[in-house]
């Protein structure tokens, strides 16, 4: 596989994000890049860190914990858990991560709250919304979002920050904007009803729909292959 020039890919990705923000009439610092480093070695994360990247997204817990050990000397890294979270993984995630983007059940949030160490700042939480109503995809339906927010927003050790979605792929800028607009409107509604909560986050947009997500207010865009190159999944990947 061709070696990836991470300095070059990061520069290109940041320039794309900057263009999207400019086109949307938003400030240049209004959204941030979450580098999705799942299946990639710690050495590539270290290189990205060297070129200024600080936020990294992981899907597989055991793999992530091993990388965290290897990169423990790096200061200021923020680890984001972005994959489906099984109950038996909540303790390690609560102890070792800064963000979780994929909450879709009250039980999971309650376990994270219980296990979050008291000497750490609150764990930043995003609720995953299944905007495309896909049976195969994680996430709470918009119809059920209010109940889940009510169950999560007051939990100790957690800071509900906003919403995440991973919509079904569609062609065309306007069509791509639709689910992102739904998520933005849902967050605006929650913000008005929970004025004391720090609801400032829309985690949405990847390589194929970044511009549409930014147009609708994304604050985190999750890009992996654009930075680290194509993924080579092993035959069986353990979470």
C-alpha cells in the first residue's frame, strides 16, 4: 500500500474544511477536524500529532487502549470514542476517553456516569441520532430523542454536548443537507429547553458530505481515510 504523506493530507483536509466554512459564511474556527484513526497504527497518530492534530476518533476499544499506552507521552491529545458502545466496555471508555459520540441508550450513559473517575473532568457526550431511520444503524430516532436527553442531561460525571449522526449516503449537495438540517433543528430545540446545558456540538459530516454538514452547522467533522489513507481491515476485528 502506498505510504501516506500525513503532513500533506492534513494540510489538504484543513484547507477543504476552511473552504467549506468560508462558503457557509461561518468563522474559520467554527468547526474542528476529528481524525478517525481506527485500524491505523500509533505511529501514524504520532505523525499527525506532530503536524498539529490533537483530536482522534476510535471505534474499537482494545485497539484504542493499546494506542493510548504507546502515545502516553503526548500532551493534549483528546480521545473520542465514536463507535457502538457495549455495556461491558463502558468502564474503560469512562476512564480513558474525553468524548463519546455514540450514546443511544440511557443505560449506557448511566454506566459511563457511574464509572467516570471523580478526579477527571466530565465526559463529553453526544447522542447518536438515526436520522435516516435505518434498521441496521445505531442511534435513537428523532421521535425518541427528548426522552433520552431528559435521562442523560443531569447525570453526574457527564456533560451532554450535543448530537451526532451518520446518515445514509445520498448523491447531491441539497439531498445531503437534509438529515444534517434535521439534526441542527433538533439541537436548536434542545438548546431552548435546556438553557443551562452546554449544548454546542453537532458531530456530523465525513469525507463524502463534509461541505453539506458544514453548511448545516457541523462543529466536528469526522475524517479518516482522507488523512490516513484507505483502511485495511483484518478478517476479524475485535472491539
